C-alpha cells in the first residue's frame, strides 16, 4: 500500500518531458506549438543525446537551441517532499549542480487525508500543497523578467501535472484548485522577500488542491 506522497510522485513521473520542434534554416529557429516549461538557459537533449542550451524562447512558437530538430527531451521535474528544513537539507545534498535538480516540484506537506470504507468506490481524499519552482536571477531580472522567464514556464508545468491527473482514471476530475505565483520565492513581508526558503534563488507557483483517488482492483 503506497503512502500519499508516493502516489503524487507517480503522477509527477507521468508528466511528458518532451517537445517536438522543426528547425527552420532561414531563421535559425526551432519551431514548435508547445514550448512547455522550456526557458532561456534550459538544457535540452536531442535524439542523438546531444545537449543543447536554449538561448531564446517565444512561448508556443519557437525556441533557439543550436539547430535543434525533432523530438527533444526537456528538463525532467525533480520531486521532493517534506518540511522546509528537511527538504532544504535533502535537496541541497542531492546534487551540487542546480541544473540537475530544477525545475523542482516540492510537496510541502499532506495537509489532511481522508480514507473510505469497503462500501465506497473511493479510496482516499488528499489535501496537498505543492510548489513548482525553477531558477531565477534576482540581480539581473526585473519583476516582469521573473514572471516571463520562470513563473510562466512553471505555470505550464503545473498545468502539465493537472493534465496527468485529469487523464488518470484512478483519480476524480479536479473541479477547482488554487494557485499563487511568486516573482521571488521566499519568506515575505510588506517590504518584499526577506530570505530564501530553500538555498537557491527560485521563482514559481504554489498549488493547493484536493486529490480524490478511487480504489484499485486487486491484482493478486
């Protein structure tokens, strides 16, 4: 029997981290109708395992990445769960290279969980709070830059997660959810961000929702 955070991690692992692009030799752009959470500075991998750095993104129109063509693998979300203190410690030690652990999907806590008895088709309801975060540059970015280069891609990653839930028959359709965007992710006052919650400069989106899971048929 899986614990609630394991179910959420399974959903994160179902997110499709690929995009299809078509290289246009005249413009030097790789055209695509879905940029997903690709951003300037993202490292994408082509079908020959070549790593390419994205230098320009126009949302859902094209990217520029050294002649990228075909199916590209974009950065997979790095999943973490736990309290602020535990997550910061474990995430910091996970890899010294920030590129290998962003974008970050952080399940802060299980707010509450409700179970159902044998007569119900439902297994559980889980109230969750999650953060979808990526690197930002507080020394170079204005607020609009944070939102364009990081917050908007993280909103797309959040929507990709919600689409996975929508397409998974083990879960009820999510009728409503709440989210909040962060130009700078940290502890805030009326004067702005006081300090980072995690040991990195991050921007992104906080998501709160209820996940209702159906019972699965026994396969034993």
